[in-house]
C-alpha cells in the first residue's frame, strides 16, 4: 500500500479545531486516515499527505460552507477538485457506527462512487462579502424587532402617568422617539416609574443604534449588489435585498448549476408533482434555500401588484382554474429562470473583468 502510485480520492470530516482525513484508491481500498489542524500550515500538510498517496482525483468534503470553508479555498488554490458531501446515510451509520475517521472514509467513498457531485460555492469573491454583510443585517433586524416588542410590552405595564405621556406616539417608532427623551432619577431607581423611564430610554437608544447600523449596512450592500448584479437589479421588482439573497443562493461560481432548473430547485421554486387520478397539478416545494425562495415570493407579489403584464398572466391562469397559490408557484418558477440568466451574465462579466 505504501508504494501505491495510482489515482486516489480523499474524504474530509470537518470540525472547528481539526479535520479528519481519509484516502482511498480507485478500487475503494482504504490507504490511510489521520487528522490535521485547521490552520494554514495544517491545510498544507493535509494536501501534501494526500499527494503522498498518489495523484488526487478529487476530495469529498463535509461542511464546505462552514468548518471546511478555509480548507476548500486551500484545495482549490492547489488545483484540486472538490465535491460537497452530505452527512452519511443513517443505514451506513447503523452498519458501521459513528466516529470521525468513519465519516471521513464515507466521505471519500461518496466522492469515489460519484454519489456526491455537488460543487461547493466559491467563498473568495464579492458574493461572499455580500453574504457576510447580509448575515449581520438580518441579525440586526431581528434584534430591532425584539427591542421594539419589549418596548411595547414595557409601555403596556408602565405606571399610568408615564403611559399617558407616551400615548402621543401613534406608532412604535414615534413612541421610541418619545422614550429617548425620558430621563430617570438614578437616586430613585427603586421606584417603578423611574425604573420604567430608565428601561424605556435604554431600549429606545438601542433601537436608534440598530437603525443606524441597518442603514449603514444597507448602503454598503447596495454598492456591492450594484457591482455584482447590475442586470439583475434592473428587473422589475428586484431590489437590493432580493438580488443579494439570489446571489448568495447562486454563489460566485454560478456555473456549478447545470441548468436554470437546478437553480430553481435550489431556490425551492421547482414544481413537485401532486397529481392523482384525473387531476393533474403541481405543488410548492418546501425544501431548498428558504431565504432565496422568500426573495422570489416578494418579487412575485410586487409584480402582481404593480406589473400589468403579470396581472394579465394571473387573470389568464385564474380563468384556467388555478388558485392564487398555484399562480404564485408558476410566477416564482418563471422569476427563477429569468434571474438565473441575468445572474449568469452578471457573474460571468464580473469574472472576466
């Protein structure tokens, strides 16, 4: 085995501190298994160890978008083909057990048998920058929503005199602006009214900080999306947020999709057969990237409200007997096809430059 010089296939079970690696030859014989640290030096040692067993055909890697993101970048920089591997099937785990070396070997065998063929997203371009900013923006939105809800709850239970003063604000934003003006007497903070003033003013300042953070991130995202997808953002109803979610779903290397149908499947917009007897129909796909699916849904809703062409299409399909959910499904499938081609052109031009 030590003198093996043919092609080999690697498998990686990725973790935060170390990666478990296994290598098999093209006949499926296990040649070795070991671990390497998740550092730049560890990645170099891992690649050197794999090459020491023969010419690397490809490497199957788990968690390519999380723990193994750095390793995938190192493998690609070394000219090594990488495929994304899902977790082992439960039948394999029942038969072989569960351990990190076993998972690495199963990843290698999945890559060898071509059960795993998905190409991981490229994480070294502008789309990765958009993804990182989008994650922070989403968390800021959730934090702002939670703060506004807490502010409303505290106002409901506040002393009556304080509540009457805050009734002047009709919206939560107006009430938050009134709460920012409150000044509590720290020496009397043991009193419910003063404690309520301190709590409400603190929440109101937090909401203001989150508003400024979200506005700043929106400005940065708008610039990046305008650079990455100028054609896509020109489509009717496709704004910065929708385009950014579709870019994240596609990835910088959009050529990893064989067709626009594969992109629709990733976005959860591909139709699923739900026919029975004399009824021929399709239903919505509950899988896929739900954030990308939400972006398609919002684009479809916008077009139904403001686009005459889409309104005419909806009226025609209604006469054909389709309900609103089925019409939205058809529209999302069409939008997925349209945006895939514009994203393909945008990212292709970006790569060429």
